[in-house]
C-alpha cells in the first residue's frame, strides 16, 4: 500500500473537489505534491476554449493533471454544481474554493451592491457544497481578510446554510509551489492579484 502524502491541509487519502480554478495551477500543485490525481476533481467556470484564450499555462496544467489521473471538468457553476451530471453522485472529503469572486463591475469593491453580488456567489457555493460533503468533510474558502473583503461575512454565510467554522488559518501562496492566482477577467486576466492578508476558512456541517 502506497504511503500517504500531504501538502498543508490536504492528503492523498482525501477525495478533493477544487472549485473555480483559474489556470489550474493550484490543482496541479496539489496533484503533483500528493503524487497522484485519482482522488481529485478540478473544475473551472470557463470553457476549455476560453481557458486557452485567457491563461498561457492553463492547457499545460490541464494536460499534467489528466496525465496523473485527475478528473478535469469545465463550465461548472459553483452555485449549481451539486446538480452537475458529472458531480451529483459524488461526495468529497475536502471542497476548496480559492478567492471566490463575482467578477469586476467598474466600481469600488466596497460598493454595497458589489459586496452583495460576491456574497451571493459564496452563499450559492456553500449551499451546494453542503450537499456534496462526506460525513466528516470540510469546505475550505481562501479569502482576503482586509477591508472591504471582510464585509462579505464569510462565517455568517456559512452558518446560514448549516456550516460551522472549524478553523481559520493564514494563507501563504508560497506554501503551494507553482500556484499562481489569476485576475480572471478583462485584458489583465492572466495577471496575478495581490493576496495581502488572507485566510483559509475551514467549515464543517454543524450537528
């Protein structure tokens, strides 16, 4: 039996679902570090064609993932993912969404209606994630902790769908070799954004 491998909060024994991947560099980092991708499903909102247009390393990362056994699924909406034909019969030990975001609206991130749009995406994701967790599974959201992002009230949104905060730990991108976050939209979609102070919020289903 092959020895368990780990990277930070993730183990090769976990069934892992990654949601909202940009260029799939986070998924590639995890799968490479864990030595295999057979227990991992990585998804993007973008189509494969759009990924190729937006991110210069996306196709290489996807090919790498598929070569080591990871299931890659495109055009997955986090707010309806529990009903996706390729996902609806699966349960996961870890469901991970790094830096969820509703998009850019040519106004300040502190504008109330923009905050509400972001919160709607997060709550939709959490509501679906609850339906896809194993009994002791965890939902992980990586999120900026500074203003105005702290106004999203991530923990409150989780509580509203039956999830309780298990832990909050600082997030540092250097813990994940090869991971590059992406802006995701506009002419600078392939560029990274400053992470600043960010945390991984870990949630479990409340008893």
